[in-house]
């Protein structure tokens, strides 16, 4: 889009698109409760709908009391964000949180900006730029766009990572020997949140002779608040099966307009959890709505997709993911399971098959927090 829109104009351009998108979404049949069969795996109808469309919405998968704890941790973290990338102080002049970690916790942007679209960032996987409307009362400060490291920044985030139903979903899709990818919390503040331009997440296996529709894994998003079609993630159904898509050409064929005609919104209630195939074409628009969206995003892969692969996205290309690196990053899953089991003793804990013999040494404690959790995201497994 060539002209700069005000936030109000942008919101108006969304009105009809949103209404039509909701109708398309309703017809897909890929939302409902998270159901597992007697073997602890997703029921076949859910897997079929996920494999057909490239995403699924598990309604009410996280209970309200857990959502409340996640919200409380997030509120504290947002209050302690630095005033800019690399700044040492927060909005009250206090030391900003997170300076002890090796990787920055917060990524800050101008309100309603698209920081990646049309740039070479993240292997250039966002080739077109979204509209960047001007915020109504343009604030002088930046806003939090993304936060990383939820297992070390939020006790509730570590426990969520060990959720038995979510880990059962990971095992159902990627096999019992599934491995972690990374995590990121997308923050879309009302009238402020930036956009994430159309992209497919995976970058490694497009030319792999063994390529298939699930080779780049999937991401969960746990929604802390109700999120409407104006603030949520949008996906083009079925695109996870198409191979690498020429996104520039697709947007050009839509007269350069970012509102792709066949995309659908993943609108959710607080406590809903989405899964999205990382090969599906997806993105989100500048948040000119009144909704606050906070989406805790974390992914899992098939072990075979990661073992021997070179680093990509935020990981150095010179790194090769060997068995030791995979084991190191996977230990976070085991510690998270134990942290959760200690907090929710009535729940049946998940048994993570790859580290089954190490459950004792991966109990949650001060020692494992320092050894396994602190700076765990230096070992993310991005492909
Ligand atoms: O939630 C969003 O707005 C973007 C999420 C996304 O692009 C991703 O998880 O890859």
C-alpha cells in the first residue's frame, strides 16, 4: 500500500475483509475441544482437519486459573520492559528486566510498524511489507512487539511448557521423539501492536528430496485474552502442502493489497490454543482494534527434521544441530514437566520419551534452573 493510513482508516479497510474471513473460517471445521484417544494421541478427526487445513484451534484448552497466572506474570514483565531495544531502564527509570540473560528478552518497535516485511531479516522470509498506519495519538515511545525466553522469564511460562495435553499434541503430530524449536510471545497492544508480514516459517527443507507437508514442524499459540479477527493471526488454509510460495507474486496478484482473499482469521477466546503448521502462509495485520492480544508461541519438530540440519533464522548458519545440541535443548521439556507436576500435583504428568531415563536428574530445582533453564534459548533449534 503506497499511501499512509491513519489507524482509523486502516480499521475501516478491515471491516468487510474481517466479516468475510470469519465466514470462510467457520466453514473449515477445524476448531473444538482438545481430544485425546485411549493411547493419549489426538483423535483422528482432529489430525485429519489439521492435515487438511494446516491449523486447528483447541477451544478452552488452558483453564482460567492458569491463564490468570500467565497474565499476572506478563503484566509484571510488560511493566519492566526497557524503553527501547538495548536500553537499561524501564518507563519509570528502574533497571529494565532481563539484562542478565544472554539474549534480549524484549524486542521493541514503533507503534503499528511492520519490522520484518520487505527486509532481509530472518532469512528474508517476509518479502512484502504490510501497511504501517499512523497511531491515533502517536506516543513518543516504542512498544513491545515480541518477548523471548518464556521458560526463564515466567514461572507460569515454564509450567505451561510442560502441559501434558499440549505435549501430547506435539507427540501426536511429530512422533514420541519430538524436539523443541523456540518460543516467542507476540504482543499486540490495542491501537499500537505491529504487524507480521505474510510468510512461511520454515526455511531449511524446501529443496529436501524428503520434503513433505509436515517437515518444518508446527507452532502452538496460547491466547491470554479474547482475540478477534482484527487482532489475531490469519492463515491461508491448505498452503502448508504447496511447497515454497512466491509470496510477492501472490500479493501482486491481489493488486498489491495485503488482504489476501482466501486467508482466514484464527479468532480465539482466552484459554484457546492454536496449532499452525510452520509451512502455512500466515501473518497478522497492524492492530488498529481495541483488543489486547498476547499469544505465547512455541513450537516442536520431528527429530528427523532437525538432526544434522544447519542453524537458520536466529541461529548461526555455522552451527549443525547434532544429538548433543538436541538433547541439551530438550532438557527444558523435562524440567518444565517437573515444574508443572510440583505445582499441579493432581494432574497426570507427561512422560517425555527421549529423556525418559533422565527424569531424576531433570527434576525442577534451583540447580536445574541454573544448569538447564537459564539461557536455554541459546540452544533453540530453528529450521
Ligand atoms: O502472532 C502473530 O501475529 C505472528 C505469529 C507468527 O508469525 C509465527 O508464529 O510465526
